[in-house]
C-alpha cells in the first residue's frame, strides 16, 4: 500500500516556543487516520505547517505521494493534491458556491464539462443542491458549513484531505451527518487525516488508525480501544499509562479576582 502523506521528525516553533517535537506519521492512500489530542498539543499547527502558513520555524520533512511539500508554495501544494477543511469556514458574501467550485476546479486543471458533472453528482450525494446558488457559507448552520467543506473536497478530489476539527461546535445530529459524509468520501485514491478533540465523531465512522497526540508528538497509536480509553479516562489516563508528565507553563501567578478585573486591551 503506497503512502499518501509522510511526515518525518517534524519540529515546529513560533516566537521561541516549541509546538511540534519530532512529529512523525504516515497515512496510506485509501485510509482514514484520526489524530486526537488536548488543547495546545499542536494539532492545528500541524495543518498550518503542512498547508504552508508562514511565520513558523520548521525542521523536518513532509511529502505527498513522494513529492516534497516544504519545497512548494501554498498554491503548489494545493495543486499537488493537498486540501484542508477549516475549523471555522469563512462566509463569502456575493460568491455563489457553484461559482466558487467552478473556479477552484479550473485552477485544479479540470475542464468545464468535468467540473459541471462533478458538481451535479456530488451535490446530490451530499445534499448540497439547495446551496449551490447561495453565497459561500452565508447563513448556513455549523453542520451545513462542514458538510459543504466535504462536498468541495469530493468535487476537487484531493490526494490528501486534512480535516481540522470537522466536528467542532456541532450538535450530535450534525456530527453524525458530517461523519457519514467523511465515510462517503472514502476512496482508494484519497488519504484522510482527521483532527479532533473528542471521540464522539468516532462513534459514526471507522478510522483505520487512531493516534494520540500530546505535547507536540504522537505518543500512542492503535484502534478503537484508544478512543474508548479516552472516553473513559481522558488524556490524563494516557499520560499515566505511558508515564508522561504534564507540562506546566511558566508564568506569573494570578489571584482568582484578577480574572474578573483584567481587560483584554489597554485602556
């Protein structure tokens, strides 16, 4: 089985703070892998670095189908087949979803007929027909926005899909709908790396591999038993089992009253 996404010894920092620490993972084509981790473990940073967001100090290697990602600009990574769904999809007033997909498809090298065919097919598959003539993500619910992201991926057919907290902010029904959409997107030509805080989405889909990320690195990998452990004992249970001490950030101590009197800006 060929490897779609390979990340090796990836260390990432920003403003002198280490975020990822020799992070490594391989995701084969045809598989869905889930990364679970607490806030601040570096999950979203991983997506940012892979897709080319600037401002980070990066060491290590990452490749897509054997091609070096870090030697490419953001748009080149996208054309190579890397696509990310966002935790908080942006509303774009005045740009209809159909128009957006046509332009994105053309930028990906698809001809007009192929784009139109994919839009019609996938809009039926993911129930997006009613939104094609509406502005991108405008007045959509959280679940509808996330389903739209999956629809866009199905049309563009990337090689690697990064799902950054695709279940964030959704109610139970919407989580189930999004999970089912991810399962519908499965393909031998696609690798999915799904990032999440919670195990609830894993009740509705079956990832091929689950990875636990703590303090900027993968500390354990396995199957559904890991999700069950996190469900019952949280991330502290994994820390205790593996003997990982909790890192406490240095900083000035605050009195409880300070949290109610401090302002978010200078007066």
